[in-house]
C-alpha cells in the first residue's frame, strides 16, 4: 500500500509538467477579399506558455503579465509558421499585422491574445483557398498524449453578409471557394438542407475525432469491455454509458446543467481507475446491475466532458444548426467508441476461443491493472491542472 501511494506521488510530480488539457479549441476569423486573405487567431496564455517554454510561477500560473507580453511578441511568428495558406495549391506568405493583448490578465485559459495575419495574393484571383495548421504538435502533453489544437472557423467573403462556420483541426485542412464559378453566378444561395448536411458532416467528424484523440474516454470504455463475458453483456453496459452521456451532453449544450472543469476532469480520470480496479477486485460485478449503475453514473460525467469539446464549436449557430450539430456530434462520439469497442471485444472473444480459460482471467486482470495505472496518471494530471495550475 505504501509503495502504491509513493507511486501516485511520483505520478503527480510527473504530471506537474503536463500543463493544460490537451484538447484546445479557439476561434479563428477568416476574411476573403480581393488580393488578400486575412486571419484573426485567438491564442490563450496557456498556449503561449507551452510554445514559448515559459515556466510556472510559485502560485501555479504560467507567467506574469510582463513576461507574457514579451512572449506574445515571439508567439506571432510561431503562429504564422504553423499556419499554411494555399491559393489554388500555391502557398502564400503571411505576416503578422497586429497583436491585441487581453483587456486584463485573469487566468491562463481566459487571458486571450489575438493575432491578425495578412496573406497577400499575387497574380490572378484564386478560385479556392486551403488552410491547415499544426499548432503545438511538437510539444508533448503527457506520456502517450499529444496536444490537439483546433479552431472554430468563421468565414466571411468580401461583399457578402453570409458567415460560414466550420472546424479546422490539426492535420485536417479547411477549404473554401473565394468566389462563385461563372456557371453559378446569379443562382440562389445554397438551400438550407445543403447547409444542414455540411454542418452534419463537420460535427460528425468532430465527434469521431474527439473520441479517437480522447484517451481518457477510450480507457473507460475499454475497461467496461474487458469485463464483458458475452456480446449481450457488452451491449447492455455500453448502452447504459451511451444513454447517460447523451443526456448530460444535451443538458450542457442547452445550458440546463453544467459542472466546472475542476469537477469534471478529475472525476473522468477517477472513473477509469474505479472501473478498472472493480474488474480486478470484484470481477463478479461485471454482469450485475451494479456495473450498469456504475457505467450510467460515470457516463453522466463523461457527457459533461464531451460538451467541453462542443460548446465553443457551436457558438453562433442558429437553433436548427445546434440540433443538427448536437445529433451529428453524438453520433460521431458513438462511431468513435465502436471503432475501439468492437475490435477489442472481437480480440477478446478470439483469445477466449483459442486459449480457453488460460486467457480470459489474465486478460481482464492484467489489462484492467494497466488501465488503472493509466487512469491514475491522468487523475494526477487532472488534479494538478485544475487545482495547482490556476
């Protein structure tokens, strides 16, 4: 027991260097006009601290306002070098035209600098623009986990009042046409169904990637699957988890019920440890109503965690767009889960058939123990981030 406690303290010490949650979402504004593509990118103090190698102060904040202002001047070049803007496949050279500091320095996440960039277009006007980014990808967040920065894009074309929304994720480009083709001139604007389908595709992909890059959620469902003896056992426990996180995701999106991150993040990590250790210490519970209650209860908290990756991305959407985005994101979350759950369960079934009883118990015991260690690590990271890095 003493060695286990010592191990947890060691994990907490390692977690101290991890910084913030690896999933970062910021707004980006794009203005397309003749001869120029103009961007305005929001960057938090936490992101500047990571990119510029700023160390935390004794009170836990990354940097004071003076040092942050100095680092922000260097950050402009970092932002420019990690954005790539192509006009009909030809890369444009951009420059930072303005840096706007936050009105007041509050916390590392809420102190926002805005960087405005201009990309002049030489030659004939392009028909299409492609934007990609790899912000913070070279900096590790924690063992086995990389930073994942995405942007909620608001696009406006010169001479038009219409604002197009989208998502710009790392390693996935955002593309748009700068003007209508000659054959489309004078045609009416795209129908609402076409816009709705585009919104559905964007948020479906966002939900899938939110899960496939969210190791804490994947560890939790993997622990649930490890203890499932039959396909029906797996269906019941995953259904309980799905129902729960769908409820709280919807409640959070419509601002009916929310919890602060300092509650949600540690409880999600704690859920991994609890379920994994339950597999080891009380394996008989895996087929009881207790396991369903556990999956449902922790699923309620995971749903609030999913909402953290959705609320900013839905800002500015009309009412029908919010319903479409919520449905698409929820479906994407389930697709992401099944991309892990079904292959894992299939491997477990295959192992049980080939190796009989010599496989089932050791696979659950040692697999669950490994998951509990990962959960303990993420618990320490979450505690350090939410209570000691503010």
